[in-house]
C-alpha cells in the first residue's frame, strides 16, 4: 500500500463523525399484537420472533418487523389448541420457513413443534408432544442442521426432560437422551435436568453442547455434550454448590462459579462461553464463564455485583444482575449479552465483555417507569432477554415494559469507526479505534482501490497492528495513488 498524493487521499476519506450510541424502541407490544416477546432472529432487514402471550387468542404470536421498526406483521396467532400455545423461545429460519416450539397446546396440551412461512402462510404443527420418554413442554428454540431439527423438552410433572431430534417434515421423531430423575431438596442427579433458553443447543461436528438448569452432583446445573446420534453423553462440568437461602434472598445464593445456567452456549474454537443466572462471588447475581469443549479449564470470567434497594423488582447496581435466558453473542473477542435486572433503574442492562473477562462495559441500562412488577410502563422495556448483532447494531427484545407494559423490540446502534490519516515524514499511518464504549469494531476491515470511477476494492495486507487502542497500518508515501475505506461485513 503506497500513497502518491496525500491531498487526494484525504479527499477520499468519508468516515462518519463519531456520535454516542443510539437506543431505539422499534416496537412496543399492545397485547392485541402480542405480549411478552421472546428472542428474535434477523434475516436481511427483517426481524422474526414470537411472543409468549397476546394476539388473537391470547396464546402468543409469530411476528415480523423491519429492522427500522416499520412494517410490523402478525404472521400467525397461536390458538392454544392444535397450533400449540405460549412459545417460550424464538424461531429458526431455513429458506422462507420458520420453525419453532410452543410450550403448551397440541393434542395432549404438552406442547408442539411448528413451522410457518415467512409471509404467514401454511402454519403447520409438525409434532404434538405426548409426555412419553419425558417429552413435554418444550421451552427451548430449535437448532437446524441439514434437514434435522434438534431441541429439548422440559418433561411432564416433576421429570427432568429430554433431548430430541426431528426432521423438518415432522418424521421421524427421535429421543436422543432422557435426563435422569432428580432427587431431594437439592434436585441432584447424575446428568442435569431442565434444558432451557432460546439457543439452548450448539453444534460442532456431530457433537451437541448445552447447559442444564438444575441437577448434577450439586443440584446447581451442568454443562454437557452428546453426539447427534444420542450416544456418548458426557457431563463436562457440574456447577459448584451454593451458600444462601434462595437466589433473591438476603443472603442470596453465592459460590465461586455461578449456578442454575438458564442460557445456551456460544462456541469459539475449543472454548464454550455462557452465563449462570445466579451465584458468583459478589452478590449472587450471576456470572459469565468459559470452559473447554473437553470439560477442562472452567473459568469464571465475570461475577455480577450485588444489588441494592428494590427498584425494578430486584434492585439496582452498576452492571446488571441475573443474566437472561438467551445465548451470548460473540464478535471477534467481545461477548455481548443482557441481564434481566440490575443496572441504574433495576430493569436490566445490555453489556459487553472481552473473552478473557476484561473490559466489562454496560452498553445500555433500561430506564425506570411507572407501575411495578410486570406492569412497568417505560420508554424502552424491562427484562431484556435476547440479542442479535448486524454490523454496528444490536437488535433485541425486552420481555416487559414499553408503552403498554407488554414488551418491546429494540435496537442499539453504535457509530461507525472513523478513519484517520497521520503523516510522519516519508511514512503515513491509517488508524481507527478498536472499540467504542465497549462495542467492538473487530468486524471492520481496511480496503483500498486505485480509482473511484469504477472501484475494485481489495483488503489491505498486511492487516493492522494495535497501538494504544488504535488499529494502525503504516506504509511509505510513494508509488501508485490509492483510496481507502473501512468496510464491515
């Protein structure tokens, strides 16, 4: 990369002026269009999701909304009967078909697996759970691999649930693993129980990884692996015992690792990252952890701090409390997630943290409002419980709050990085920040072209090195004129 004319290069720089991040409430649910939204997914410029309640029959809806907040569409209102009802997780997309689970309804009122086209047509229940083999009341989203859907059910009554596989045409249905019964007040068993959360399962090769909310040797949950055939079930980690009387009491549950993991895992290389809803060393308000896929190297990356007072239901603090039920998002070396409570108003936070546990940053603290409990009315929502990342914008849902108290869909946008030119004698350096207020710019790449009339942009090589928090590329000022830009995938 060489520069002939600094003035020409300077004229080609069009990076936006840095401003603060922008939080936008894209949609506030009214109950008629749904209530208590679950996780969303993003396809193109459209967000798809479900609500636990509301809609025509009160049993929840499948919805779509543009990522600028326009065009909200109720694709289907679940009827609580043959459709199923009360979906407790979001949907999975394949082509123009959405797949999901409903916690109740179906032929035995023990839940369903369903599909629906992205335009709302052809809603079809693929499976009605019957309670056989502990298959009932699914509260997880579906993982799609090829033509196979993988998921988990909670089990009828006090049973422990199971893992299952199902082809996208509804047959055959296969039980992969039935969790062993739990016993005693500490809900202990050998393998875990109650798999929960939207992206509950993560797949690598032919191995599924997930967490179980309770069970294990201490009754505080497990991390496990199992082959897609159902063979080779392995407990990778049983969470440590807790001290305290209950998760939200004084004193609360505390331990060194966290307890009762309610969310799925995100995989990077041979490392799994996740959250535990309660426990930890600071105030029993949950942790972020990492563990190798072979079960070694369990590390508590971050313990959320204790809360004070009762605002927002479970108190306020600086960082958030009780991580939510959905999987962390990984971008570069940064993890993004949400907490259900805590923060400046006690109504939850959006946060970022590096994969080594450093650099924890609150990106947004949900605001206070009028009312209390599940009836809080505010501008942005309460109890945020999902995130999806696209470019420099996070999209998510808040389970409650908003203008009607029935939850929201929101976006949190960060300014694009600004490209700077620094001249030093015969050399010139191109610099841009590695992050902004905890939001990582790891997805941005430096590209160049020799003309702007019909540009062919190529990635600059070698890539940048980090100097004082700035991505930096330094080259001589000589040779062919080039124009530069930062581009995000």
